[in-house]
C-alpha cells in the first residue's frame, strides 16, 4: 500500500508557522509569495494566502506559471519571483539556506537571489495512524509513503504513523518511477492512495488506484479505481474487509449452486430425482443464494464479523 502524504494521510489544512526573510522584511516576502501562489489551488498556496490576509492585487502580476512538482514562477512588480521547494532553487542555481525546522518549507527567490523561506505545518488526519495499523492487520505486507515534501517532513509523518518506508522530495514523474520499481519487486499487487492532480498518473499506473474524493482533484478521482468520499484513510481497510467477505459469499453461492445442480442432474439421470428436486435445484438454490448474500445488507455487523 503506497500513500501520497498531503491531503491523503495529512489533513491538507496547512498553517504558516514561520516566515524567515533574508533582509528582515517578512511582510514583503509573504506578500510576494501570496501573489505568486494566487494562481494555484494547492493547499499550501491556500495557507500562504490565508497568512497574508489581504486581497491579492492582480495588477501587480504580469506573468505567472505553475511548475509541476516545483512551484511557481511569476513576474510581480517587474521582478521575477520564484516560490517553491528546494528542487526549484537547485534547478535555478539559487544559493539558499535550507530550513532547519521540521515542516514543509516554501522557498522564495527574487531576480535570481534567495529571499527567504516560509515554513508550513500539516497535521496527520485523526484516523491515519489507525488506518495504517488496520491495513497491516488486514495483511498488507508493506506500507510506503511518496511525497514531494522535504525528507525531514516526510520522515516525521512516517514515524508518527508507523509507515515502513518513505521517499521524499519527489516530482510527479519520480512517484511513477517509484511505483513501477515497487511493482517490479513482484511481491503482489500494489495499491496507491492519493488525492492531487499530480497523483493521477500514479493512480492510473498502480494495480489499484484509490482516491480521496472529498478534497481530491477531478483528475485523481477519474483515474482511480476506488474513491473514498469521506477522505478517511481508515475506510480503506474497511473496503478491503468488505470486498474479501463479499468475494467469499460469492464463491460460497457459486459452489453451492453448482454442487446442488450437479447432484440433482446426476440423480435425475439415475431416475432418483423428480420434478420437485429439479425445482429446488433451480428456484430453491436461487432463493438460498439470495438469502446468503443478504448478510451484506447490515454493513456494520458484516464488517465486524469479517
């Protein structure tokens, strides 16, 4: 079971906890970041806009583009502003000071010079730890987390939730490659759980794609095989139990129906079964199969006994 982090295992409700400006002007740094992030609908962008707390002046923005897996490049007040992760800084050859505090760091550069960083925190969902525990109890052999966030932030969440392996600082294409690598290990089917537009290729590539439907993007929902409408990761273990129990009932009905029909057919050929036996083999078996399948109607009891 492979998880995305933000919005899947964590709430996706980011809060700005620190603004560090190289020149000491934190207000201007936050303003530039907010104007750049105003073109994005990512939860991180929403948290920066919330921390800014003022209307964005669109007239100050002359150009803006989103760089998948990296951040935003914008032209604000005649200056080229870069807002994104550490990979964006490295790609643009901008010397910077990495954030030392655990959390998601958003770096800001202006006209090719490092301006500072904004630290953002995101808390795990209340049922995320239980979800991982339930999945392991259900027989999932290994849990993995793939995230574009910093290694420190990824490892912190993984340790808190009990996830076996974590790979951080990944671009969307890196996630696809890691999923393909894990699938190549040949240790069974692989399921990927995600919610963002960047997760759509991974959801489509995995053996089973599971999307968070409440906060998830349309692209992720469209690419997924299963959609959790309540955004609760604990429902994944429930879905596994439900599907396994349903499959067992289906197999029971198939074996029962074929066995009875074969027995009546054989007895009929020997002259030992009459019309009423044939009616039972047809209608009676169908009624019994339906009654057996009705056990799934009481889902709570059904799952408890699964």
